[in-house]
C-alpha cells in the first residue's frame, strides 16, 4: 500500500468559501474584488484562490486560518468537517449564531 498515492487520490472536500464571499458582499454592499494585498495576506495566487472557491482544490490549514482572519469568520465555517475539531461545548454569541444560520450551516 502506497500511502503517498492515497493522499493524491483523496476527494476534494467541499468548502464554504462561495457562501462566505456572498455574505461578505452582502455585508459590505459591493462585489468582492481580490487585490494584490488580499493575495499577499492569504499567501496564495489568483489561480489557486479561484480553484479553492470552485472546490477544485482542498484548503490547507494555513489557508483556512488566513481566509477566516480576512473574512472575520471562525475557521470551522470554511469547512463542515472542521467543526469536528472544536470542543462540543463552544458557545456562540448571538451574532455568530445568526451569521451561521444565514450561511445555512449548523453548529452540530
């Protein structure tokens, strides 16, 4: 069994970037536009970013952290599977709970 080839054969996990960008656009009331500063902050290029948005590639943990910081969201909002990494007893503020509900994501 070749573990390295198993990694490359993994399915791409669906992320929520498109929903998060839509929510960001709604909040700022203008279309989201990537700048050079944005790409530098995230640490990736234009091509990779849009591959991530289209769910063609998996997010790395570092990309998730930087995107969460940029969009001011919890890191687990980027991927449904990351919710499993957080303690079950994490309490959300009312604002956070409303935001999650608007994105169509559930806490559990």
